[in-house]
């Protein structure tokens, strides 16, 4: 029988060519859709544009998480937005700017905070928003909040308003902060994975889940202290804005089940009876009320403008020549060039060098929101900050929700360190984690054998048991790294090494607790940190604040400026709109391994990790 099929090489070539053709068509189809959307925008949406009329309500409706900066490159975000797959994120700086602009805008008479699309707010972010709402309130204009399901973070946001309106079928659920983690030691033993953990610091618990099945007493002691501190800050902030004693609010939260039963199981009625909200109002009732307080529109609702449209309005350029530059360092710390949402030793250093070369930038604020990562990458960034200060430009750190471990390491290069009272910081300690899988491989019949010409040759293979010589080498490096960390803190904080050790050992602190122990200088907002930097630079009388951003490539400018915006204007439906975080059993393990992997992505050296498993509760 004759085989008429082409030979193997021809089939491989055809498969390659067909794959290349499919890829080329996919790329051109995406570009075609972007161009088509741009044309639609020009034809249908190039009219008079958005304007603000008198008696307008500014509607601020954060989508997803409130973050320091968007995740991913501008090109990635533009394509994901065009395809309806963008992450639900709202930048903190946009909310702050909208409130500050509205305070001086005579056309804006009210602000409405909507909470239904908000997935969570970390404690530090809530403090920054509270300060911005207070600045707006000084203009004499009211702030109103409305939502249906107000959980802990979204209720904290709503509580900043003068009035909190809840949907009659809605609920308020403030359950308090918690600290739970999955522990994997038994599972790893069943898989016959050997986890070799090297750490310095009694309280350095980031990798404990891999070697234990329950929380250590040291971890419990430290966590109870800082989690309790965060919870007290939340109660103080919410109680102050709701005009009730802290003790009463704490009693409401502790006894909410009793209040719920007394209200016949109606959560909205329970919230109203407890004083957590002021009124129960449906969406039509909200529209009618705001139309009476502000002004009605042609659709029978109230005159409004969304935050995005409001920020996009053309405004006269600020011609102030003297500037304070803000460099954002958010996400895990790793080596090299990284996209927004990850701190890269080279990419973040580039931003600091750009600020150093810009003669209009007289001072720099490094805005940190990071639980740490690679100790080496952290030290590279710290050295760049020191170089910036030596060049004569003041550098101030503003800690966001988290600035711990490696996040604290990079803060040491500043002239002054600011934190929120509820920032998570400290965690001065380091660790190394090296799992080996030789027994796991044995289960499926895979064995490793051979030899090395020195005690360390081949010693760091994950398919072999870790030799004692290799373990000693790693522990020595970890110990040295910890001593370097201690020495740097002592140098930059003007403390003795002994005093640093008393507050180190991997222990986590709130910003207030860290200030009391000499680890930070001041408690305050980003705006206050910027003002301090301006004073140091001698430009406090008049200055402009700018964000130092990476330069966009031509393709990024094309995608951001044309395609994604056009899709948004055209109103094309979005699919896969929300990317929910992992919450299923095992998600914590995946998330922790990802964080550690990101922190030590490059393996040219034995990596020392300065990472804190202390994410801000939301």
C-alpha cells in the first residue's frame, strides 16, 4: 500500500507555516478592531465633549481594588481593556485628584460615593482617602455615600461621608480583621517534598506554612499585636466619622448577630437601628433626592459627572517650574526591568535616575506599597536612593498600605520616612527557601546519580537531597544578609545595632507602633510627605507634584491613545470583566509560592529573600 502523505519535513514546514499564518491573522485582526473602534469614536463621539454644568454631583464609584498603580504595562492594559479582560482596579491618585479638584470647582455641589463595585480597601489607603474627603469637606460641600452590600472595606469608605445611605435590601457587614493562613507541611510530607528553610529572626514567619501545620507561638504573639493595632485604627477612624464613641462601634461589631436577630433578620434594618447608616434608600429614591438637592437632568435623575470624565476635562496647564516627583514602588521586589505592579531593581532605579536628571524636579517622594522580595534588588534600589540624596535632591519615603521587609529595606535610603498609623511595616529579617523533590521523583521511578568534583558541585539540585555543606553555605549567607540589614537600619535610623535587634527579628509593626520604636519619622498622608519634601528642597511656597513614569513606546502610545479609549467610548460590551482573587483551598499556597518566585526570579545566585507574609487586610 502506497503512503501518499508528504514526508515528515514537509509536514513540519506546513504546520509551522499554518501556525505563523494564524498568528499573523490574529495580530492583524486585533489591530483592525482597534482601528475600527478609533473610526467609530471619530464618527460618533467627536462632538462637543463633556462639560460640567452648575449644581452637578461628582460620582466616585471605584471599580475593583484601589491600588497605587495599575498592574501591567500600558500596552497590556490597553489590549485587555479593548478585549474586555482588564483587571478591576482604580488608582488611588485619581480619586484623590478628583476630590481635590472638585473642592475648588464651583460647578460641583456634592460628591456621591458609590460602593457597589468596590472590592476592598486596605487600611492605609482608607486613611489617605479620609484625609482627602476632609479636605473636600472644608469647601462646605456635602459628601454622600450609597451602596447595597457594604463589607468592611467598602463600609469604611462609605463612613467617610456626611451621610450613608443603604439600599433597603442591602447589608453592612463589619466582621473585624483576621489572620489565617493555610499550612502545608503534612501535604508536602505526603508528597515527599523536603523543604529546607533558612531564616534569621524569631518572628520571620513568611515561610512557616511550608514547615508547620499550625501557627507558631511567636507568629501568633506578633500578629495579635499588629493586627490588633490595625483594628483599633479602623475603629477610631470609622467612629470619628460616624460621630459615635469607639466603644459603641466596637460593641455594635461584637454584638451584631444579636442586633440582626432583634431586627428580625433584616440586615439593613439592623444597620439603621445601630446607627451604622443614616437612611434606607432605593436607587430611584437616591436619584430623586439628589435631583432636589443639586439639580435634575433631562432623564428625570440628577445632574452628574463620573470621576473618569471629570478628570479628562481639559484644564489649563500648570506652569509651575519647580516640582516634587513621586516615584511609585508597588508590588513584590525582584531583579531587572519589571512592569507596573512589580518593583524591578533596574526599572525602579531608572525612575529614580530620571528624577535625578530632571532639573525641574527639586525633591523626590518614593511611594512604597510592598511586602518585600529579593534582598539584592532591594539593596540596588536603596543605593540608587542614596545616590539621589548625595546629588543634592531630598528624598522622602511615603509608606502606603505595606512597606515591610524588603519594602522597609528600600525605605532606608531616604532622608525622612512617613507612614500611616495603620501602615504595615518592619519585618526586619530574611529567609531562604529550598525545596527538594528527590523522594517525590522516587515515587514515579525517577532517580538521580552522579558525582561532583567539589563539596558544592551539583549540591543545589532540586532532584537531590540538600547536602550538609550546601545547607551551611546557605545559612551563612542568610546570617550575613541579616547582619547587613541590621547594620543598614542602625546607620540610617541612627540607632545602635542592639536597639535595632530589639525591634527586628522579623517582627511586624503598624506605622504607629514603628514610629514609637524609631523605625519611621512621621505619621501622615502622601500629601504631607510631599509637603515635607518640598520644605526640604526650599520650594514650599510654590511647587507642582508630578508622577515620574516610564517612557512609553510608540506602540504603547498608539494603543493607549487610540484603540482602548475608542472601545470605551464605543460602549462595546466587556466580557470576563472581573478577575476575582484566588480564594479556594490551596490558593494561599499558590499565592505564596508566586510571591517567593517573583522575589527570586533570577537564579544566578543563592537568593536571599526579604519578604513579609503580611498583606494588608481589606
